[in-house]
C-alpha cells in the first residue's frame, strides 16, 4: 500500500462535506480515531450543533465471543437526535460492523431525519450493506485481514495513518 | 490454587468477594462502570449486551435497594429477570439450596444474584456449578451473612473515585457496627487493594471484630479522635436484627456516642464526603441534618450502584 497523507485526506473529506452542511447538520465521531477526525471537521466546517461521540462497545456483535472491550468510553449525544441530520464520522471503513453498532446506538437517542457516513479511508472487505456518502480515499485493493489500519494523532494534533500487522 | 472467582484466562467468572480480587480487575470494573452511568440519561435506557440471557435474583434474605438495583441493572442490559424470594418459597418447604439451584439451571439460568444469611452460600453455589461443569453460569454475591457484599464495596469505591479522583492520598473512616457488617469487610478489602494509605475503623469494642487491626486498619474507640482530618466518612447501619445479647445499651445511648452529627463531622476535612450503604437509621447512627446535608453522597451511591452492577454483569455475561 502506498503511503497515505492523512492530513491531505482530511482536507479533501472536509471539502466533500462542506457543500452539504446546513444548520441542522450534526457530527458524531466514533471512538477513537473517528472522534479525532470529527473534532477536526467540526471546527473546519463551522458546524453549529455540538459534537457527539459514540463508543460502540456496548453494541458490538462480537460481545458474546470476544467479551467487553477494555476501557469503554462514555457515549455523549449533546443535541436532540429527533429530526437531526447526522453525519457519522469514522477513520477507516472496513466490515461495516462498527457502523451498524453506531447506528443502533444512535437510534436509542431518537429518530434522526437522516444519517450519513463520512470516512477517511475505505479499506474494503464489507460484510454488511453499508457505504460511505463521503470518503476521501478508497484503497484499490482490499487490505489483508491480518493488517490493521488506524488513524493516529500526535502531540501537536497532526494526523497520520498507521498500518500494522496483527499478531 | 486458582482464585475461584477467575477462570483459566484470568477473567471474572463469579463475583463472590473483594478480598483477594486483583487490583487490575477491581479497577477494570470501576472503569467499565463509568460509561454505564450515561445510559440513565437516554431516552431508551437499554443496552443489548445481555439480550436473551436469564438472570435469577435469588434472595434468601430481605432486601429492597440491592434487589431493585440489581433488577434495574439486568433489565437495562436487556436480560430477562426472575425474582425469587425464597423466604416464602421452596426453602420454606424444605428444599436444599443446591436443589433450588439445579432446578433453576434446568430453566436455563445464565446468572444467579444471591443473597443469603449464611456466609459462604454464593461460594457454595459457584463451586457446585464448577463441579458439575456448568462454567457458562455465573454467580454474583449480593451479600452473604457477615462475609461480603462485593457490589456494595465496588459502588462505594466508585463513589469515592467520583468525588475524590485518587485513592492514594486519602484517609477513610468506617464508623459503627463493623462486627456484623459484610459491607465493612468488602470496603476494607477494596480500600486496601486500591492503595488507600489510611483506613480507620471507629466503633465500640463490642461492635468491632477481635483483631480487626490485622485487616490493615487503624482502630479508634473515640469517634472525635477517629474523624479528625478524614476525607471520607463511611457510616454503617446498626444491625439490630443480627444482634443477640447485650452488645449495646439503647439506640439513644448509641446515637449520643457514635451517631454522626454536624458537630462531629466538622472534625473531618471541610470537603469530606459522608456515605451510608442504607437503609439508614436516622437518629441512631446518623443525624438527619447530616444525612440530608451538603456533604452527604448517599443518593449518588444508589445511582452509581446501578452502573457498577451493570459493569459486573456485563463482564461476567460475555463468557
């Protein structure tokens, strides 16, 4: 895989979303990488609704086999979900299972008017009928399953995409 | 010997006591409880974690708060909850504890929440399940005799961490009837494990266990002396129903010497918090003005208790 410039992708993603932002647009970031990205987009796009955060640990479909994720974080949706135009933000789109879990969790807060998905990178290998409306980069070939691609944030807030071999 | 509460992977298999529970597991429960507190503010107060599981509340002894909060916790995790008050049930007809358990296992129980007047009853059930190869069924001790009340101890630790952040610079006083208190035993075990440098127990000699100082606590028989400079005051209920013989004169006399009043509380640090596991005997171990005062965190304890029980049950229920 060629080196991806996370900062450039982030700017591209913001420009894709910008024409569609309305006063009713609300962003919800999925922990951890998706939330960092959502924080950046929220500022960059001047979103008026407060930023939401979702940790999908309690909605994952592998709880029965893998148990509870260590150190789950607090989900917080500080705007009224009923009638909101929500953009879910994640760093990497893969099987679609995280998005499914986040959708289920979001709907326990109310009935949004619409939900869209924004991701930095689509790495392929979807297992559910889920697609991103906004996507800065789609890998030409799906990544092997034993590789993990994640957004990293350094001390100055700069983004990089890190590819690691799962053990 | 393996800790009977942990499985071969070191995960929590049953929650029976806080005594001997490793610090990382204790901390993991508190960390896991934090995001569960948020669920109470949602429109739909439900998470899907225990969907399809059956939780049996086996209460061989009366309880309102503990049973109710366990029930709410299990229901918020989407479990099916069955409440059994055994006082009025099969045990009264002569059925043995383990026969009751076997019958409920035949009804596809996934978890037992057990309260029993006999110390060790939840452990007996856990061993029975293990000996019969039913490792998928979990036991949570909801209070056994004078032995332990681990979820109360955990919710107390959660409350302290919420208000004081760090355990390692605190002085904590446990006041009253330590002798009959399973709550106090769980509190002392947890406080010690979490690194609280000074745990004090304050009470009359007749209501403190012999050699209580061997638990690693400082003993005070003078309440004013014991409360000086403490960060946390944990009151205990005077357990009249467990007393036989002349352990104390009268409730009025007890209140005069051991009751927490505003005047005695003033000896603690100005930002000290006051806790009580409930049910409170107002005017016996605690004055109403203190129980309803600005330093009391007794009702937050109850709310946090739901999140802590959700954390315990969701950690058990995944395997």
